[in-house]
C-alpha cells in the first residue's frame, strides 16, 4: 500500500507541473514571435509588395506568416534560421496569392507602389531628380527576370546568399550570378545620368 501511495503522490505533481509550465511555454513562444514580428514585419511587408500584391494582401500575408510561425514553434519544430523561415513562408504565400489574384484579374502596377513609397526631397529640383532616378531604377528592376528581382529584394532585406538560395530553391552560384547581373544593370543605369 505504501508503494501505491508513493506512486500517486509522484504522479500527481507531474501533470500539475506540466500544466503550470504550458502557459509559460506558450507565453515564451508568443513573446518570441512578437519580437520577430517587430523585427521583420516592415521588411517582409516590403518584400510582399515586390510581388505586385495590394497593400491589403501584403498585410494579410505578413499576418498569416507570423501565425504560421507561432504554430511552427508551438509544435516544437526547428528554430534554426527563423528569419529565413519567415521569408520562405512569406515568399510561398505571396506566390499563391499572386496566382489567385491573376486568375481573378487583380493586379497592382509597380508605379502605384513606387508612388506610395516615394521619399520627396526638400526642393522641387531634388524631387524631380529623385523621381527621374527612381523611375529609371524601377524600369531596370522591372526589366530584370523575376528570379533576379527576388534575389535582389531578399539581399536588400539582409538575407545571406545561402538563405536566399534556400528560399528560392536555387544554388548558391545561381544567387551569386543573379545578384551580380542585377547590380551590373543597376550600375549601368546610374552611369547614364
């Protein structure tokens, strides 16, 4: 009888302890996701807009990405390279949303995006020069193959070549060639001033 009492006293605190730590783990994951959201939301949002999505769609995808991250962490899955994970999930969701929008005829012009995110200079002359430069660079960016645009956009977000390769499903050499080609075109367009 003593053994059964000991077993019951040992087994009772464990579930109580597990249930007490569950909210703490949940809160810890929530804090981590909120911290990552604060850190990457603007950059992920800008990347979503580069797919030609509406502001509303881009906001939805950012939220959906971080909800997926919460579920991913809640299930105890890998925490390795969460920045890359966030951009990869966002990338895939943006491709799906863009395909759905194209099927339904919704599209956003790059000019609308550029106008919404332009930074005016202090004088009228500077505004005109900036606007012309922005249009020229935008035209060069639009002329790039889509994969080159994605590589350049992800690199601008601070992702490493290896992370970009994983997100886009291409080789490191492919990332390097794509970025070199894109930067060369941008540099040539700047030389025409």
